[in-house]
C-alpha cells in the first residue's frame, strides 16, 4: 500500500456520524479534510477548492451523489473519486460505471459501514 499524502479531501454524506468517522480515517492521510452534509454544499465546495480525492455517498436528500457526478467532471477534473453507499453491490457497480462513462477517475466504491482497511485499499489505487 502506498503511503501517499493527500493535500485536500472532501467527504460528502448526509449522515453526520459517517462524515466524522470517514473524515477521521482520512485525517491520517490528508493535510486537509473538508466535509459536506449535502450535495448542494458539496457542489459549492467543488467549485471553490481543488481536491485530490472526493469520497461521496450516493443516497442523500436533495442533490444526491448520482446527480453530483454530473457536475464532477467540470468542477474537479483531476480529482479521484470513491463512492460509498448502504446500497447493494449491484447499485454501487452501476454508479461506478456511470462515473467511468463520464470520464471520471473512479477508484472504486465502498459499502457502508466503511472500514479503514477498505478505504486505504482504494486510496492505494491512486499510486497506480
């Protein structure tokens, strides 16, 4: 596993507990970890800050992760993306395929609850 240090990471999830847990996991690898509790806040942040990595929930009220993917390519062309959800593996695979079809740099997806080992495994793909 690469020991890559990330400059800025964004975690997007409507569940405050998930936000804090995933942000804490990423805090060991990133100089700056920002969080957004909904898609609208995430969209604003994507337009203001350059991120190395965005970890985004698929299911959120209002603007969800799938809708956010539409804006992602124009707002954060170079950032890597990890999707997370409590949805089943088939739904996660479909979302990954959608991201790839949009030309996004998708590292993979995680089923909740997210583990540090699974997150580190996907982040290690950034070195590849």
